[in-house]
């Protein structure tokens, strides 16, 4: 971890740190290192340094991102060994969504197994960001017609959850479902029991997309609660 920490500190920018702290509500300290640079630092780490990072506890926000990138580059079976420990470190939307996007590339060939091993427990968790991790991975790795019914069912199961990042995760997930599969998602929305805020936020996110036809947006707006 020392080599990673030293390398990241070399690229720290005070102005950038102040900027991202306004948008990422993490309790961790920020160094102010941009994501592309973090990727370059990770790429240049030795195998020994990577192993040290995996077996150490990160402190700074950027260290969490770097550890997640390293885990996502591991073979699937190795990635599974470190997945839970990374999820435990997540306390903000950015480290959540960045890790999910990276690790989903390894999940797509093992979706049924990963669904049972990780996604289902995450969705049932009482922790806000555990649930968001599950939702974002569903969006990134399970956006196929065959998984639509499961996605709709799991989302309905979260209708009583009032945490902000869970509600936003639901809206983002269902918006993506509509963009990819408009007809079945519209049918789901017509019978959905999601609460008013989450439901209307979902409609708004769909309507914000340039990939949705104006006629569809008009019909969607009629569903607002």
C-alpha cells in the first residue's frame, strides 16, 4: 500500500480535491487524483505491490478506487475472494459505481452463479451501499431480456427502502431497462408499486435520455404519481 500511496500523492491536485469533495459525500480523505491517472498508477504497480494493496486497508478515497480496479482485473475466481472486502469499503456513489462498472466485465460469463452468491445477498442487505452495489451490477451485467422479470421483482422488493442512494439506484436501473426494452418496462411501470418519489424519479431519468422517443416520453409522463 505504501508504494500506491506514494505514487498517488505525486499526482494530487488541491483544486481538483476541493472540486470532487463537493460532489462525492465520502467520509474518507481525498487526495485529488483524477481517475485516468489512478488507472495508470494501478497499471504500473508490480505484482507484489498489487498483492500488498489487496491485503491492506485503504484510507483515502483514491486508494479505495485503486483497490477496486485491481480486484476487477483478477481472474473471476480470484475476484470473488476479494469482492466482499471491497464492498465493505464503499461509502459513496462514486466508489460504488466505479467498482461495479469494472467488476461487471468479469461477471457476465458467470451471471447465474454470481447472482446467487453475491447479488441476492446484497439486495437483501440492510446496508444502503450494499443494496446499491447489487442494483448497479444488475444494470451493468444483467441487462438482458431474460433477466427483466427478476430485475422488476427485486426492485419491487425494495419499495419500502427509503435511503437516497437505493432509490436513485432503482431509478437508474429501471431507466436503463426502459431504454433497452421499452415495451415490457412500460408494462411493468403501469403496475409498479414503487413509492411516489422513486417512481417519478424513474420517469424523469427515462425522459432525460436522448435514446427515448418523444412519443414515449409523453406516455410515460402520464404515469407520474
